[in-house]
């Protein structure tokens, strides 16, 4: 096939222009990833959960959502910012609602437990369509114990906007946490609620599944459902006997991505 000088010149100019555009885009992306700042997702969800640990009654409550995507300090130290593959760390946040006789008359005689906020760290390792993750959190307010979660997911992407995931979940806690929510002190003891002391270890095991729809670059919608079964001292607690060992949850939330430079 023969090309005229004019055609050859046009092709060369087009190639140079394309290379320049690609190089500029690559430089812009690299500069954006390297600049000091934080990229995170912030949102809110409505979550249907048991009214307290061990309850069979479900309630709807608001839940804050936060996920850090990238943090780059002025000295260049960076957490996150790459692909979803590999190992990553992020903050962990959980809120446990107040437990009171006013809302749960079946617990008459037990003390009110204030709302607790749990803060900690989450770790994740993803390889292809599989990921494992874990969290460790410390409670403030209603309880001052430690709680941890382990899980694994199979991930299925349907196009550029839909992502489905699901897999097993395990929840652990120390005795400070379990005694707060499943134990009964001598002062609270009654015929219905005999004095009970609980230990640390596995609290529940179950399954969780979810879906995410990426509306655009900034906005996303998420939904999820879960089931877990209380085990050990948590399952044997007189508090759980008033409700159920089986714990169910549903959630629906909206997330927005923020990119803030330092």
C-alpha cells in the first residue's frame, strides 16, 4: 500500500499530537496522585438491625459512612491511592445505639447502656475477584472494650457501574464488651436474669452480601444484607434468651467522594 507525502505528514502530526495528549494526561494523573491531600468517601445510610445485641426486634437507624481512599502527607508519604488490588489500611468507625428499658421493656431490671462509638483501623487485601478484610475497634461511651471483625468476599463486576460482593463474616470481642452487652451484674440479677459473666472470643458467625452502583465520578449508592448467629457466651446469655440467636441486618446508603488538597 502506498501513501502520499501529504498523508504521511498528516499521520505523523496526528501521532505526535496523540502522544502529547497521552503524556499530558499521564503527568496530570501522576501529579494528582502525588500532591498532598486526602481523598475520601463520606455518606449516610439507613440501617435495619436488631434493637440490641440478641434482640429479635428490628429497628431502623441512621449510620454514618466513611472510607478513606488516599492520604498523601506533605513529605510524600502516601496511604492508598492505587488500584483496589493489594493491601490497604483505613480508619474504622462503628456506632452502637443506646440500650434502655424504655425502648425494650423485656429488659426490665437491666441498666441502660449509653450509645457507644467504636474507633479503630481496618485492613484489606484484594487479589482479582477475591478479598479478605479485618477490623479492630475500641469502644468509647457505652462500652470501653475491643471488638474485631474478619471477613472474605467474592467480588463480581457487572460493567463499569455495578459491583456485587458477598462472603462469610466472623465477629470477636473481649470480655469488657461481652459483659457490657451479654453479662448481668449481681445488682441487676433477678429470676429472669440470673447473674451472668461472659468471656472473650468469637461472638458471632454469619454471611453478608452487598451491591454498589457508581452513579458518576463522585456519587455512589450501596445496599447490603447480612445474617449472623450468636455463639458461645453471647448465645447462652439470658439477654439473648429474650430475643434470638439469629441476627439480621439490611442497609441502604449514599456516598460522595471528596478530594481535598493540603
